[in-house]
């Protein structure tokens, strides 16, 4: 099939590459000229495990193309995916200016029947708005489908190639058939393609992310209780996770959820609810708990250093909002940095993939290290903000050698309390005493 993907970020580039991998010819379109130039030259623009190899193969084989020209990009395409940003507007609702802006253009330039697919996370009713925007100008027939994306950054290629489920919202049989054909190679093991109406598909994505965010905030509150009651959140997590109705995943407490999706999607669903006079109380609490949790380590750090961080220097391991990505959008590490700097401390940070993005956003207000141990030199303590695998079994001898004090503040509960105490470290984590 011939496919166009509009927006070549985390979702667009992964989707485009994976569709090319199953034999489709894919043109990815973006307004960012420098991004498209780099991609055309075979330079990958995001870090995502397994993506570069697949991208290079499909680029070389001519199944994957890149352009900034929307008209050229969609020419002959049977399906056009919109993988555009939907950032929070000033009031927290999803800003649809990118999606509707492109939809307006599409109407003017479509050359034959096309299925236009919302892959961006969009509020209920957006498919209708996209249909209206295209319909103002379109001379051709078209259908609009909602096909929310559930990939997780860090395992995006695996998720896309073998999705747990594919959700397709459409009332058109013609579009349904086209979408089913496109996704058939991805669900050969029998994972479901779930067809539904557009509105339900749109809400499914928000419900999924909001539910996962709720699980995290719930466990973070249990962790708060554990600290106050002398219980161990790791034990509680294992105790409840073995119940199938609860499940083992997404029960890890920490310093809050971040990333480009959960914070904005929780906010947008609260806003959408308000618009229909519904007060989504649970979600408001989920958001509030997360706000507090992002700086959960700060009072512990302050208390340890006698409430005076002025002139203190910290090593910070982990900047990305989660491991295996270079994405720093809403990363808890950034809130830790902001808070420490405000208190007069300085920071040397290390992250395997995200340093360039942080440099681009924050510049030189902190120092950056080329490996985790260099960041420790002369630091008063180590702070861990992201659970990269390489931090899980570090060389504690080196940590001891380089740190001024044997103190670790661990926002991701990487180490066993008993083992780290035997090594003589003062160790602060989340929900464990
Ligand atoms: N990142 C994720 O893990 C994830 C997962 C599921 C769903 N989503 C949703 O998918 C959507 C895209 O997310 P993302 O993380 O890929 O965003 P992103 O910011 O990484 O990428 C968006 C891209 O769209 C481009 N763009 C903006 N305006 C354009 C225009 N008029 N024409 C062409 N390109 C344009 C930008 O230059 C950018 O490259 C969002 O709605 C997001 O909520 C994201």
C-alpha cells in the first residue's frame, strides 16, 4: 500500500518505518526542514532501540521517503496518518491547531479517495472536526478514522510491530477494510483489532493513559504511607501485584510520571470532562499527587544537609523521562534540577541518551558528564532520577571513591536496602525505610 505519515516525531517516524518494514511504500512529511534533511541523509533524529537499523534498511530499499512538501507526500497515498503534536493549550485542553491546520490543507490538495487517520491523541469529537475541515474544500471522497497509538517510547518498535491491540474507530466499511489490510501483518499472532465508532476510539486512548497514570499515583501514595508507617512498598507491591485483577505492571513507585503523554493526556481528559459538566475527581487527584511526587526527594536531600544546599554539588544520574529514550518532555529529572538550582546547589548530570536534548533546553546551567562516574567527582551525594539498566548494578567502589559523602538519593528504588547499607551508604529511596 502507499502510505503518507504527516508529522515525523516519535510516533510518526516509528509508525512510518514499521509500515515500510511490512512492504508498504511510506512517505513521511514534516514541516521541520532540518529534520527532513537529516532523515533523507540517513541520520536518525530520535533514539529508540531497534529503530535505526530498520529505518536505514527501508530508506536504502526505497520504501521510506521524507519530504516537507505535503502535496507531494500524499500524492497517490491510500492512507494518510496524522501523527502531529497535540500539546496542552493554556487551559489544559489538547490544542488541535496542528491537526486541524493540516486537515484544512489536505482538503485542498487530495487527488483521490483517501482514508485520513488521526493517530495523534485527540479529544472526543476530533474525527468530526477533521472531517469538517477537510470537507470544506475536498472535491474527492474521503473517510476519517481514529486509530490511537499505544506504543511506549523505549520499546516503540516492538510495540508497533506486535501491538497488544489495534483500535480502529470508523463507521465506514471501505475505510475499515483498508485499515484491516494494513494492520494484518502486525496481528498475525492473534492480538485483536478492535473496531468501534470514532468517539469511543478517541476516548479509549485517554482512558488507557489516564488509568496507567492513576496506577502510578496510587502506588506513590502507598509509598508515602509506607514511609510514615514503617512498611516497605516493595513488599506491598509484590503482595498486591500477584493478584491477577491488579497485575504486576505499573506498580512501581518513584518520583512521578513524566513524558510527552501522561501529563498532557490526564490534563486534557480533565478538561474534556469539564466541558461536558463532569468533574473527573479521581484524575484531578492523580495529577495533584504527581505534582508533589516529582520533587519527593528534595525535602529528603534538604533534611540530610541541614536545610542548606547552598554551595552543595550533586551528581545526577538520569535525565530522560524514562529509560531507553532521549525524550525529556516533562521529565521528573528536570524538576529535580530546577529545585536544586533554586536552593543554590550545582549539578553534574549523566544520561546515556538525553544529554543533547537537555543541553538544547537548559544550556550550561548544569554540567554534563560523559560517563556516570565522572559525574560523581567531588559531589556531595548521588541522585538517581531515571532507571536506566546501566545504573542497576554500578561499581560501588568507584561511587565511594569519587563521592565526597557516601550518600545516595534514589528516586527509582534501584538497590536493595539491606545490601546498600552493608556497603556503608546512607540511602534514601521511595516508600522504603
Ligand atoms: N510519543 C509517544 O510516546 C506517543 C505515544 C502515543 C501517542 N502519542 C501522540 O502522538 C502525537 C504525536 O506525538 P509525538 O511524540 O510523535 O510528537 P513529536 O513532537 O515528537 O512529533 C510531531 C512532529 O510533527 C511535526 N509537525 C508539526 N506541525 C506539522 C505540520 N503542519 N506538518 C507536518 N509536520 C508537522 C513536528 O515538526 C514534529 O516532528 C501526539 O498527539 C501524542 O500525544 C505520542
